């Protein structure tokens, strides 16, 4: 099978690092404001039918990203090495294909591919595909990967977990694909950090700020969120995405993965030691989901957990993309919530300190359903 890459969305990443199996919708006008998107969500539209307007990051916010990168780069390099070695141990084969979930998983998958090549001497193919809450994974993309690599161990990769919605979607999708096509897929999602305790393969379960959660496309290869809209989707198509050429001057995607990759060597000794101490997989406890359900019950009349966005990463995304009415934080002095405090101040979103919070931060979305 030959892949026609000219029909795929463009990206600022090198083809050696990643292939996005996403239909190019760069010439389609599909963006709308946060306010109009919130109204359409409340009337039943799915979030994947449109895109938020992709704003240029302000100079002040880029500083927050740069500070977060400075604070955590060594730690991230270590976690990538641990995660990659855990995946190799779990796969029990050198024949692995990395499939990152667009778009937060994409830079993590690139880092894992680079680590595997340089330190395990393994050249793992790396694709990035779409998965959507309530819609599942892009089956055409998975079928394409399986045709290209019929006998490989396919490892799904994401950046972090929130409450586990994507893990649940992955589990449902994998069960369906295995039943329909006998694909021999597993639903053991590999993530850099698993604060929701719903993944089985991770670098850590600590809730901290991964710098690429700070920015949108400008740290994700200038690729948009993924789109599934019947107006632009034909049978057999991959899910879609846009390339933001107008943001090329602000793009730090390659700088991010290069910065982390350089640090692998000095972390390698501790990576090998720590990776050896991890079990092959860890059990899911779903502690994060338990807290989310309690928070949903406290703040929303219909206990709508889709309005509760837990973890530093998810809270960051809520502030960038949605309209939260309040942010809960465990400790305002923790370095991983500095940018959350700053964004909340910019947008006039109130902060409530909850010292007993399981996560470091939780974003609560504005809704007519509030208690």
C-alpha cells in the first residue's frame, strides 16, 4: 500500500519525525468565536464540527511557556525515556509503531521516536491520528496503519490524561476494531503524565505543567485541532485538520522537541535505573474520575462531568479555548499553576483555592446548568 501524503495536512515537523494522517482542510473557513461555539454546543453540536479561532500567543504568554520549559525540560526528557522503555517492555518486540493522538500526543510521540532511535537503536514509525470524545478514533487512519504495518505492535500515545474520557474512547474504539477486523490492538494508552490514574503506561502520575499544554498549534506542528464535519468529510476520508501558515513566525514546535531531545544523554543513567523499577503496566485506579464526579455533583445540577476539566493541562486548554466560569486550584504557590493564575487574571475568571483537591487544578465551564 502506498500512502498519498500530498492529500494530508501540512505540518512544520520533519517527515522523519511524524506523519499526520489527517485530511487537509486548510482552505476551509470553519472557525468561530468561543461564544458562538459554546451556544452551538449547548444546542447539541459536536465540538469537532468547528474550530476555535487560533489566536497568536501573546508575548507575555510565550514567556510563561518558556519558563515552564526551563523549569521542566530535564524532567520531561527523563519521563520520555522511562515511557519509551516501558512501551518497549510492554510490546515485548522491537517491531513497534507509535500512533499519537492529535494533537497533544504528537510532540510526545516525536520525542519517543527520537529516544527509541538514539538509545534503543530502534526505528519506530510514527503516525498521528484523530480521536474525538463521543465519536471515537479515526477508523480509516487505523486501517491504513494496519495495512502498512500488518504485524507490528501499535502503541497509542498521548500527552497526559484528564479524567479519562480519551482513554474510554480508545477502549471502545479498540474493542470495535478488534471485533470488526481482528486487528489485535490494545487499549493501553502511553502518556507522559497520568494524573487521572486511568492509563496503564506512563512516565509519572504527577500533575504538572507539560510546556506544550501552554500553546496550541505553535507547539504542535502548526496543525489545528481535528475536525469531523459532514460538509467536508466523504466516506473513506481521514478526519480533517488545518495548517496555520500565518503562524509560522511564532512556531516553536521543532524548538520544543529539539530542546528536550538534547537532554536525553545526561538523563540516560537515571532513565535506565528508574525504568527498571517500573512494572510492565500499572493498574487504573480512576481516582481522578471519582473527584470529577464529586465536583460535577457539587457545581452542576445535572452532574455534567463534561463541564469539569481536570489537571493542569486540561485547565490550561479550557482557559485558551473555552469560557470557564471558575478555576479550582489546590495551591496558588505551586509553580505549575502560575500560567493558570495569569490567564485567569487576563480573562477575569475567578480562582477558588481548594487545598484538598486531588488534581493541582480544575477548570469549570460556564453553563446554564450551574447550581
